[in-house]
C-alpha cells in the first residue's frame, strides 16, 4: 500500500488553492462541501470561482503565489499549468509539512483526491495513487450502480443511534453480532421504500430485543487454494464476524486481508522439520478463546476435511460442548487442477480420482501402491514435494509406466503459480532443476498431458524442453 487512506476533517480549516480555472473550481467545490475555509491565489479568476468570491464563500488571497501563503493552511491544492510553479509550491509545502496535491502530477503530490461515491454521510473513496485516474473513475461508476441509495439514510440512522447502541451493548463482540443481524434484516429495504416509521420500529425491536450472547463458538473455515475469488460467501461472513482467527501456514496473505482488521490473528501452522504448533496446543487455544466468549474462526488452507485434521478438531469441540459450524473450501486438488488446465477425470483418460497425502514416510508406507499404480486413473498427491523420489520409485516398482504424465503445480491458483510437466521417470530431476517448493500439488496420470494444451491461467507450463532454471530467476 503506497498511500495511507484517511478522511480529513477540514471543517473551518484553511485550505489554499493555486489557480482559479475549471479544474480548480471542481477542487474548490469539494473543499467547500467539506466545510473548509478556501482561499485562492490566481491572476485571473474563472467564472465559477469568481462567483464564489463575490458570494463571500471563497477568499481571493492574491494574484501571485508567495511561500508565506502556506504558513496558516492545512492543505494546498495546485491546479496550475506552470510546471515551475508547481514544483516550487510542492517544495515550499514539503518544507512546512503541509500536504500538497498537484493536479495530474502524482510525483509532486503528498496527498491525492480520490474518486468518491457519496451516500451521505457514507462515502466510498477510490484511489490508484494518482497512476490510473481513468480506472478509478470507471470503478466509481460501477459502484454508483451497485451501492444501494438507502445506505445514506441507514448510515445516518446508525450515526444518530450510536451512543444508545454502545450503552446497551458495551461489549464489542456483542455489538458486532447486533449489527450483523440488523443489517441482514428488513431495515435497508424499508429505508429504500422511504418507510421511515417502519424502519425505526425495526431498529427499536432489534436493539431492545437483542440479548447479550456471551457464548463463544468456532467456525471451521476452508480458505481454498489461494485465489480469494474462490472463497464462499459464508467464508467471508465468518471472517467478518470473527473475534479471533487461528490461521494455518498455507493460507494466502490476500485471503487474510479480507478478515476484520481488529480480529486477533494467531498463526498455528505446521511445517515438517520445523518448530510448529501441536494439535493439542491448537485445541487448547480454541477452548480458551471460546470460554472467553469469543467467536473463533479456525482458518485452514483448502478444505478443512481434506487432509486438514478438521474432523479431529470437531471431535474435540463436541466433546467439550462447544458450538461450531463448518464452511467448506475448494480443496487444492480441485483448484490447482482447474487453474492448471488439467481435468481430473476424462472419458478417454481417467474414470476415477484418488486424493493422497505424502507428507512423511509413515503416510507413504500405509498406502496401497498396487491400487495407486493402476492406469486410467488420476492421482492428486498432497504435501509430496519432499518425497518425490520415493513416490516415483514405488509407483514404478508396482507397475506404473515410466512415461506416465505428471503436472506439478506450485502455488496453485495464485498469481505466482508455476506448472512443471513431464514423465514420471523424470519427476524428481525436473522438480529439483526448477527448484519447486511447497505448497505444491502433484497430479499424476494420463490427464496431466493436457496441461500444455488447456492451460489458461498464468504462465504456460514448463515442459522437459523448457530451459532448466528456477522460477523466478535465481539471484
């Protein structure tokens, strides 16, 4: 994030505008709407600014700019075509620690005026950091059609009732649940239809009838393979309601960003060969936060019931009388295969799919290798990067053909996804040559040969004919 988003209170605060043409007039109008005391410096006043000066709403400070004009202002907006003047004002403002916006010059600006969608008193501001103003205007137009016009009256109602809500529901977690129930109810529709009295009755019933629920609960949530677009609506809801999030190592940062900002985040990931949180410690954390009356989201990569130990955690919660819900996620086999262009089943190549975990030697020893080595089936092998040589040896030893195609998908569905393809006999060598690291899913079977043809996401798959090098380029 290159800019820090904030909403400035400019009511009765001095702001200087350099210039008085058409562009300056638009900036002046925005500043006046925010209650600022606006002064302009310009040799010639455009008709709109001149009208505001005659009406006494704007002060014409001077014809020519002088650095001392910045001494008493909070912000300065420069709407001038004179590049030398723009640089001078920007430098003078920086020396005085006054924020400056130089129109259409992001490099000289220390603040930017965003595109704004207004549902007063609610505002949605959009910024590209000054780099793509047409994109922000396009997005504003889209949001204008998407955001309900009743959001303004709703925001005004909640603003008016804020102190009552805080007095009746002093605990933050209880207030969040109240708001969630209220906003999902009929209130917004009543305000949209201008049924003010009905909306007020709905609010009163909700506030007076809301019981302070101090019981904690757990939502076992699948975060999917990495692309935030694959999250379910229930997964987003659970994270917005969470007081505490216990997150696994493989949950993508982009997905964590969608959680409530003030929710406590606790990393409880496990990784082979490294110090990590034990399952018993995770159970203890869940129980402690629930008993403190918190809503806990146990956030797992992929789906919590596919090699995620979700069943063990639910058994523990049930044994201790803890309320829970399960929100499935798109497991890695489905997401990675789809984003790599590999159909897991195909009438000509595979009539069945096996999901296998290979994270340690003990799990490998427990597998039915004779069944896994059969042709015309697809193997989706989780957590197998460290055991690729053993996987190849055992499959070959039990009759799987050396030429069986594979697709090794690293960071599947994420922007840095890589797909390495080849034949089973070359699997460990190609993985080492391309420096494949976890998280990576191995798809083995005839369908994997379709990856170079059907790929659609990210860079094309690396084949045995591709240059042997790590990706991205090693330093």
